[in-house]
C-alpha cells in the first residue's frame, strides 16, 4: 500500500504505466484539487489503453440536492469518465459510513468486472479509514429507538445528551464534543439498542473490507494556495446556484442531526 504525497493536483504522482495498484485513493482538504487530479489520472489511464472509474468517498457529495454546494463534479466532468456514488441519495435519507462501505464495495467490484481501475476520491477521512482498516460490526439501530433518542435530544438538548454518556460510555464522553450532536446521539442509540457501549464495540478486532494493493495519494498544497482556491470556489458557487440550493434545502425542514 503506497502513499504518494503531492503538493499540486497539476503534477501526477505516477504515470499510468507506473500504476500497479488495483485501487487508487485520493485524499486532501477542501478545494485541494482532488477531482481534477482524479480526472487527470483517469485520462492517463485511458491513454495507456486501460479504463478507469471515479468513485465518491465524500460524505456530502452523495446528496443529489447539493451539486454546487458540495462542489460535486459537473455534468461535463462526469461525461469524461464514469462516476459512481455521486448525487444518488436524497437529503432526507439516512446515510452513514456503513451504508457507504456496502455501496463502495459493490462499486469497486463492478468497476473491476468492467476492466476499470477504481479511483476513490474524497475528503471524508472516516470513510477511507473504515475502508482500509475496517469498522465495528454494530447491529442496525431499530427505528423506534432512533426516534426515541431524537425526541430526547429535542427535549433536553445536546449538552444533556452528551452528559448522559459519562455514565454509560465514559470513553465516548471524553472523545466526543458536546457540539457534535450526530455522534453523541449515535453513541446513545448504540447503547439503547444493544446494551453495550459504542466504545466497546469499536474496540473489537476488525477486518479491512478491502485488502487489494492500493496507491494512496494525499494532496498537500500550501495554505496560501488553498485559501485562494477556497475564495475562488466560494465566489463561483455564489455566481452559480448555491443560494438556490441552500434555499431549497432549508425548505425541506431537515433535522440538524
């Protein structure tokens, strides 16, 4: 499993002929040029007589209602190379790393069956960590328990829910911030559903879902370069339909958890 660190998305870390890995992972900060690099690599691979498929590993780019807000690949970019797991989920649907792992394993298998090299792209470190290191096999949470925990949160607030973890899961209490309701409620749900705290589940031995040879690429541009890119991207989003997307999302009345 090789790690290639590059400071610029304009400089390919390897030529298509040099790539021996079965899977390519591209990670980096927002606006670091991950999608651009993925397309460049896919083009190199195609030029060398092989095929590629770009697969999403970003937790927000799965939502179909937020193409501009999440800087999802444009329709023009998608035409250049097959893209999978982008914009395929409604904003009102429950989506988590477990569901993504199931979907990404299927997408990788489909790509390989089609003779394509999967290029996974994203800024969600948890997704890559679980893909390469494994994830605790926690049972699905029954809907009635999920609703009960959400109702408790609505009534008592995040601070009180976080405080409740001190008794049932001290490690999670120390690790999680009281300002992170989604993870706090997840810890409460797991305990209520299984009678076992989340930290105990996470301490169980796990097996990586993917063990094939990988080329791991980490984009590390300079801070000044990245800030300029973020500013430019923000202006482009406003000039596009970001405000309209935000307004449409607000009208859905979604919970903040």
